[in-house]
C-alpha cells in the first residue's frame, strides 16, 4: 500500500514539468478540428444555462421564489457549475486511461499521472463556464435585488476540494472503467440518472423536510461527497458560509480512503493495462 502511494507521488514529482503542458494539450484536443474551437465550450454552456434556467422557472416559479435564502436561478446556476466539474470527472475523467491508450501502449509512460492531467484539462475547459457564471450571477443579483455574501476562503476551499476530489475519483474509478466492460455499462446506466439525486433543482434542507425525511437522514445526505462539494461552492458564493468542521472531516476521510485504494489499484494495474485495451 505504501509502495503504491510512494510510486504515485514519485511519478508526479518526476513528471511535474510535463503535466501542465499535457493538460493544456488535452483541453484543446476536443475542439481542435472545429471552426470555433474553444468557443464551443461557451456556446454549450449558454445552451445548458438557458435550458435549465427555463426549466427552473417553470418548476419553481418566478421573481419571488427563494431557495435556501437565495433566488432560485442563483441557487440553480451555482449548483450547476459545481456539478459540471464533478460530472466531468464522472463521465470524462474515468475514461482517461482509455483515452490515452495510444501513448502508453506504444511508449513507456507514467500512467499514474494521467488522472491528474485529465482533471487539470477538465478544469481548464471550465474556465469559460466560471466567466459566464459571473455575468449570470451579476444579472440575477440586479434583477432580483439580491445581495450575496461571498466567503473567499470558502470559495477557495470548494475549488481546491473539487479539484482534488476529481483527481482522486479518476484515480480510483478509471482502473475499473478500463479493465471491465461490464462495469462500464453499469456505470453508464447509473450516470444517466445521477443528476437527479444531487441538489441542483431541489434543496435537501427544504424539500426533503417537506417530504417528511428524518433529520438524521438529511444530515447524512448533506455530508455525502457530491453534495458537500456543491453546497460548499454554492453557499460560499451566496450566504458567505464555510462548511462545518465535522462535514469537512467526513469529506476528507472519504477522499483519503478513495485515494489509498485508488493508488493501490493503479499501481497493480499499470503494467497490464495494455493487455485490456491494446
């Protein structure tokens, strides 16, 4: 186990000068052959924000609608951006080994750095999403006369946590995703409905209470990794709050377990990946 963690750290240290360059290259790859290039990221974001925004208005109502003390659209868009970063790891990051099979099946390549490279690339592609979010939130604040309280430390914590979680999740899940086709099919089926189980359109502290869900169950739900990350990002931008210490402790304990297990799996599989996807 310790050997696997040592190998993971060593490969990152030895290849630190290449990680950023490869991440930038990977971020550009998706739109490299299109006319608009990286502008397609902005166009997609606009389509998604408009579509989900209209859906929220239809479900929740209009101007006087508040969710957890903020306008419904503010609640929606802050949750969406955090979810996009998580979902990128869930759907694209887990494919990082398969995506880069052309590299390590032909040359000797430090496979353990691939999840990190892919996560950085996903964050780079989301820079435009953050810029668009800023303008959307500014418009919402003016239109709804809402004055948000921003917690800079809470925002930095949520962004760092989102990134580290993305790396760790990709380290853990990309191994299973690569070697088992059955796991891929099951995983894809779960991902199709995953969106509806996170608080994007609904609020755990409001809607679940109205449904009569016990307080202890709601507390457990709020401390699940995905929801912890979404709420940390959302509330640091709106209510100026910082996650509670026990919630932070639970989250990082889960992340630590995921990292240790993931590093061990990657360490054991790194020499035989080519046999599965060669």
